[in-house]
C-alpha cells in the first residue's frame, strides 16, 4: 500500500504516464465525457468530493505548466475561479468557451469526475516537466 500521496490507483497511474503537454481533466459531476477517454469516477454524492479538494490533491503530485477553464466560470462560479487562480498562481491560465472546453476534453488522457455540483467547475491541466 502507498504510504503517501494519492491513494487512488487510477489517478496515480495516469499521472505517472503523463508526458510533457499531455492533459487531464478534473470535472464536475455533469461534465460530459467523450467516448474513448478514460473516466476516473470519484463522485459519491452531490458535492463529494469537491472540485477544489480534488484539484488540491492532484496538484500535489502533478507538475502543471498550463491550465484551461471555461470562460463562463467568470460569471457563473466566481468563487471557484478565484480559488483556482490562487492555487495555480504562476501557472499559465487560459479561458475558452464551454463548448470548446468540452471539445478539448476529447484529447485528455483521462477525465476525473468529482461530485462537484456547481456550474463550470472544470479544468484541463497540461503536464509540465520537472527539469
């Protein structure tokens, strides 16, 4: 059994396999997941685990060089956007329409589905390098 870090074996495996610029998605419970993209479903009930809790854990293990949010988060979920910006200070952050965001999820190595039940609480994380 792992002693430290993420205990979820699927998340650990995905992060370990990421190369530079590969992406993973952390999504709320309503984000559609394209066919063919692996789903790591953490949702237990609405709100559990939260998007922010999940992002926090992922950031402990993953080197992130860039992130993408849906532009709609600015007006529909400013509190979560603010927390994300604090957590990712110093990381390149960009915004696209929610429709474009959903299209980009098709290129991800995996989508981690949380129990988050607030609008647009989704993020695409691009893997960086540790050297």
